[in-house]
């Protein structure tokens, strides 16, 4: 289990991080957070979708890594079946977290229970004088970019919600065994409503670069076939015959 804690010089003076880090920490993770500035690259390999946090009205965007909980079809021992790796994955064992000493402020955190962390590793966080090492500064810069991207993502999703451009989806999976499965609670972008935007809205969206992540997300839907292909090439016995996204209708919602 993760032990994520804010990085503190007085507590973590001797902590080091491994020079070689794999992606085994997400081997059983079926979705991963993604931000709007990453959509175009992510769309070349993954379906990019939006989900809603349970018990709230907060939406967040993710890439699908598998077709069921605990399944990551992109991870193989020592390799990753995609060119682009989401920032949220590649930053491990580091992440952004709330600073307990400063309300509503994010700070750099580290997972102390990660196999990549220990006093016997290669990259120190602090030098003998207690100053940040170059490695630590680079990590902080990367986390700063991730924070900026997350802020942009929040604003982008708010634009989708405010303009009623979200479309609730279901993912239908037909298995070779004859069994059918349906994944719910997924959201995409309503292409018809995008096409119906007024000329004024189109110009505004264009000037603000909103169409770049919009079209990337729409185009990524076809990557669901890649997930089916990866499933069928895996050792799983639940082979896929057909797979498709479909909008949730008003009758289905009732």
C-alpha cells in the first residue's frame, strides 16, 4: 500500500530514488489520469474518456488501460505497449499532494513504500548541506508542469460542462464465450453539439485552442479496438469478438 508523504528536508535527508524505475506500480491499474495538454499524444494509443467522481459532480479525464478493474493491457514485464506514457504514471514515486502545513496548497510528495525509494538507491533528494540536488530540482520542475496541466484540464472540462458538450456513454463488449458486458459511468464529447456551436463560439473555441483536445478525445474513441486487440493477444481467456461505445439514451437513464 502506498505511503505518500510531503517531502521534508528534516525527515528525508537520507532518502534516495532508484535511477532505473519501471511501470510495475500500475500493472493492475485499468485507468490512469490524463490532462488536456496530453490528449493529442495519448490519443495515439489509448481511449481518452471522462469519468465522474462518486458522490460529487467533479469530472476528471482518464485513459483506459484495460477493460475491467485490475487489468492493464499495456503493461508487460519490462515493457509498455504504447509510445506515450501519461505524466501521472511516469512521475512515480513522486506526486502532487496537499501540504498539511499550508491549507489548499499543493506540494511535492513521495511514496516512501515504493520499491524505488530507499537509502540504498542512486539519486539523493538533498545534498550534504541539505540543499535540493539537481535530481530533486528536475522532479520539482516536472511536478510544476503537471500541476499547470491539471489546472488547464480542470478549466477545459468546465468548458465542456458549461457548454453542455458532455455525452454519457456505455461500452458494450461481446466476448467470444457469448457473454456480453457493459461498462457504464463513462463520458465523451457530443460531436453533434460541437458541430452545432454558433459561429461566435467556434471562433472563441478556436482562438483558445479548445478544439485541439476536443478532436483528440473524439479521435481516441477508436483506440477501444486496440484494447480489444491487446486483450485477444494476452493470456486472458475472455477474448473479445466485438466492442463499441454507444450513447446512453433517455429511456436507459430511466
